[in-house]
């Protein structure tokens, strides 16, 4: 039977043990994807005895179906296009850039909101451990992987408590390593694998990063 996590903190503690067993003592920075990935990332960072930061990436949703990702954007101008979705929906490709521009502005706004005046942690020559609370399609994490490489990470590890098998397979083709505790056979949404799955506020993210 697939595991149901009590909350993101429990998921992070369990994931932290798995990440520590896999990557050992290699120099690493743990980066949580906001907002839901940050509480998980803080626990992973604690298990590794290293620092935690945030990596802001944004889904580029289809205008008529915002939850359907036609791509994603991240810091430094990183852009990932989901060509399968774009090919499936007439007119989506022509609207991609307009939606992506809005999401890039939101990336910049959220970085200021989450970090304040603190600079991002340096990734050059270190392993970037990218953490989210779960993965359905993987589009956002694909942008995060690309962003981490662009920022100079020597190695990129994706670590999540739960994900669809399809998303894991896709991420394994782009990350150096993927650590996923659960791959349920029937995966509809990340929240179904948590007993408590409340939204994480901007203020909670700021507090978690400050404490980490």
C-alpha cells in the first residue's frame, strides 16, 4: 500500500534520510520549490547538515486551462516548453511567450518576497538538491533543473516524497539523480498523498528560510 504522509514536515524528514543515504557528504545546497516544497526542503537540509534556499520557477499554463502546463520559467531567463502540450492545443504556441513573460515577472517578484535582501546561495561547484512536495507532470522541476545548471551546479539531484512514474522517468532523463520515495500506480494529484495539505503562505516560506 502506498504511504500517506501526515504533512510536509513528516515527508521531509523521511526524504531527508533517503537523500543523506544516497549523496553522503558531498557539498550540497538544498533548494525548495515554493511554496509547498520549502517545508520539505528545510527538513532535507537539516538531515544533510547544510543550507536551504528557494528556487523560484513558475508554470506557464494554457490560457484556457491554467493548470495544464505548456512549459515553465525560472531565474536567469530559463524557459522550458512542453512541446507535447503545445502540439496538442491549436493556438497555444502563439500565446506561449505572452504568458511566459507574465510568469517571469512573477518569478522576480517572488524571489524578492521570499528572500528579501538576502542573496541566493551560490551553487557553483556544488550539488543542487531540488526538493518539492510531489510531482505530477514534472514541467516545473524541468525548469528548476535547467536553472540550477545555468547557475553553475556541478550536479543536480531531484528529491521528492511522491511522484507519478511518468514524471520520474522524464526527470531521470534530465537530472543526474532522482530520489523519489513513492511512485503510486494511480496518481491524480500530489495532495491525495498527504493527510494535511494546506497552502503554504509567503510569510511561512520567509520564516522557514530564515530559520534554515
